């Protein structure tokens, strides 16, 4: 009998190393939250975001994209932006609500899994200019930013458990919704840009450096609300155009 031995093809090191770094940051954020070091836990989530944003770009620039890398990245995202934020917000605030608290944390985790599954299933057909539903990265930014701001100003999560629960459910609902969010993929980082845009980026980075918790939370929260606002504005415009067409 002849046995065919399938040789392993190996994996590309650099992009998967960045994915592993993101996964390490996400796991460390969970450990920090369990120890009650919530500012470090929140920072670790943002570090995971940076590493996650780099792995795909590095893979495309070095032509090292692979199906393994895509699957690995998706699984890492589930930990970094699903489990980690849910456990952080539960440890900081939702645990005071008892069973309702861990149920809300679970719903947020499930919403992240569903958002990632839908994104992977529709990756080939998805509109490049817009995301369908809030990205799990942005959702994690809202949750981590809220905890970081609260920890900085010594606001205990127990004091604001009800508003925190409401915001967590709202963010989870946005992830599985069909609300459109700007993907900013039309921004060409390699091409030329107007001078004012370069100045705006510098000012934004300076603002983040001056007060990371507040500025990052404000940015991600504003982005989360931009989707519903954009949807309502689009619907209103469509109705206005329809009425104008009927009058003609």
C-alpha cells in the first residue's frame, strides 16, 4: 500500500507574529481585570487594536496573506474584542447586578461572535466603503475607554452599573445591526493628502497624548453614534427625494 504524506506548508512569520502579539495583549487585559487593575486592562485592549491593525497591512505589503492568517486573526479578534472587553466591564461594573450582569456580558460576547461570523461570511461581497454593523474593534474601544475614564476619575463601576449595562447592550446591538458605519478604507495613506488633513492628524495625536482615556473614549463613542445618525440622515434624504419625485 502506498501512503501519501501531506507535507505541511508552514505559516508566514511576520503577520502571524503581530496577531500573536495582539492576542497576548487581549489575554493580558483579562488577567489585569481579574486583578482589579482596570486601567492596565483597558490599555492592553488598545494595544491589541494597534497590533491587530498592523497584521493585515503587513501581510498585504509583504504579500504574505493566507487563509490560515485570516482564520487566526478572526479567532484572536474574538478574544481581544469579545471576551476581553466583556470580562473587563463585568469585573468593573456589571458584577454588581448579579445574574443580569453576567448575562449582559455574555450577550456582548455573543454579539461579537455573530459580528465576526457575518463579516467573514460576507467578506467577498461587503461594501468596501461601509461596514454593516459596528465593528468589534470600535465596540471594544467604547467599552475599554469607558472603563479607563471611570478608573482615572475614581468612579466605581457599581455606582453607574445601570447606565453601563444600557450602553453595553446598545453597543452589542449595534454590532449585530444592519446600520452602516464608515470604514475609512477610502483613505489612501500612501498617496498625497491636503495639508489641513496632515495638521488635523497631528492635532488628533497630540490630543490623544495629552489625555488618552477621555480622547479615545470620545472618539470611539462618537464613531458608534455616527452609524445611527448617518442611517437616519440617509432615510430622511430618501424620503425627501421620494416626495419631490411624487410632486413632479
